[in-house]
C-alpha cells in the first residue's frame, strides 16, 4: 500500500514525485510507467529549451510557472551538475506587418516581469549576423538543457527517498474507494491513498479509466525537425524564433541550439495518426478514429484551414520547409538540412475547437489529473510538481516537511 501513486514517468510525473518527498518526507511513493525506461515520449523528444514565459497570458499558470520554472530549473541543474547553457533567444520580425506584433509581444513580456529588451536591425546583426530581421526582442534568460537527463535525476531522487518506479507497467483501470485507490495494471494490482495522473499523451484516457469524463480530448500534433549540417552550425549563435502568428497557436519554425552542440530547425505542426506517432507512417486505428470522430478537431480545422495546409505542405516538401527557414536565415539551403527526430505534443482540445490554453489540473475524490501540460511544461516541471502537491487534500494526514525545494 502506497500513500501516492503517480501514473506517468515523464518529467511532470517525476517532478511531482520529488515534490511529494519535499512535503511528505516519510511518504511511500510509486511511479508507474508503461515504457521500459523513463521520459520516453514528450520529455525525451523535447527540444530542450528553457523557456522564459514571454508568450503566455499574464497571470496564467504557463506565464508564472515558466518564469519561476526557468529559475528553479537552472538552480537544479547547477546543484546536480547537469549541463545547461543560458544562451539567450531572439524573437525576430522579418516583415513590416510583424512589427506591431513584436511590440505587443514585448509588452506582454514586460507584464510577465521579464528583463527583456527590444533591439533594432544593427544590434540584431551584431549578435546574429546571419539573421535577416527588421527588429527583435532579446530574451537573455532563455537557455537549453537535456530534459531527459533532468528526468533521470528526478527519478534518482525519488528512489533515494525510498520511492519505487515500476517500468513496463500499463495502467488499465483505476477504482476509487473511500480511503484507497486500487489501480489495475498489466503487472498486477497497486493500491494507494491518492493517485496523480501525469500520463501526458494519455492523460484523458487515464482520467476516463478513473471514471472522470473531461470536457477535452488530447490530440497528438507531430512536430517535424531538420538538423543543420555541422559545417553550418555557426549560422546560429542563440535560439532564433520568428514572431508567432497570433491566429495560429504554434510558434512557427525556428532554430534551436541543443546542449549536444547540434542545431535543430523546425518544427511544423501536423496531426499525428497515432498518439505516439513520431514518424509519418506511424498509425493507430483507435487513436486516429478518436481524433477524427471528435467534433472539436473539425471546428479547429475550419478556423485554421490555410495555416494547417501550410504545415502539411512543409511536412512533405523540404523545399517549402527550407523556404520558411530562409525568412530568418536567407543563406540556409536545402542541402544544409538533415532529417532529425520528431516530437509529439499532447494538446488538449475542447468540443468547440478551442485549444486549452493553460495547464489544466482536475481534482477527483482520491485522484488528481494533470490533463493539459504541453510546452513549456518541461521548463515549468518543478513548479507544476509543487502546484500538484499543494493541492493534495489535507485529509491525507501525513507529516509534512518544514523545507522547500
């Protein structure tokens, strides 16, 4: 019998386990993960950016947790000798019509309490000589890290505190009782006082397995990338992003320095035919049927028909993908790009076709469900873990610790 069972061995589930031990040092915790190792999905396919929080609505969980999380992530990395680089980011306007959008984004960043600056063409060319831009926002607190390595350290901390991690174990059903939750898994039964659902791409299904119907569905969007050839990496000094299209809820193709020294270019954003569909031909009849039968998808598709079509064109045309990248760095050529692994974003969508814009945590009787935690969840993971643990009902009656992370 465990005090807490966490479903999902990605960065959010593991940070929650770590936060539990901070509040309840004598607790018995188990993390249940269906894969053979930790952080195999969204976390393991993450671009590795430590986000600043500039894009998000002031006062939202995303804005607050990204800002706080970037600081706590840096402190964690320093404490545990995890390689990271606060290399900074520039968000670049390449067209006259983007300048008002850049101004609006700058004001939002200031509202979020970020120490950012607006720079002109000359200063931009000094720090990023290969970028073609009219103006930019310089975001010095943005950085890069390997979130899989962070997750593995979270897991080590859980185990050092006496917690268990069950790998290769799939949750099939969750039965809430008055004082116990019984979890039926592919490897037997697990009992706990409270279950925390951090299942990412399957969080809505785990909620349903516990008897909770949410007003949203998780849809998988694949982000496809290329890498710059080694001899072209010098073209990118910082993280280089375009001004996001306010009509389309993705950030657009950009250049990301990786902690390994590589430079990723992308992503686009296309509906995956499988919740864990990292390749174009990955397919699940169940997953695709669920997506296509969800009316919210079709309402969203109607709103973003042109933008969605452009994303699919980039998916199948390297020339068009290159053309998008050339808006930022004109000298990039098709031959400079090498295919790179894709990622899948778990995006919660409502019936009316609107995306759930913020992190979403649903409280059950003896369950807590983290049902929407896309980017910047990795950056914000330590803060999300703290928030989930803050919501643990008082009736758990466990002795709390007097320290904080």
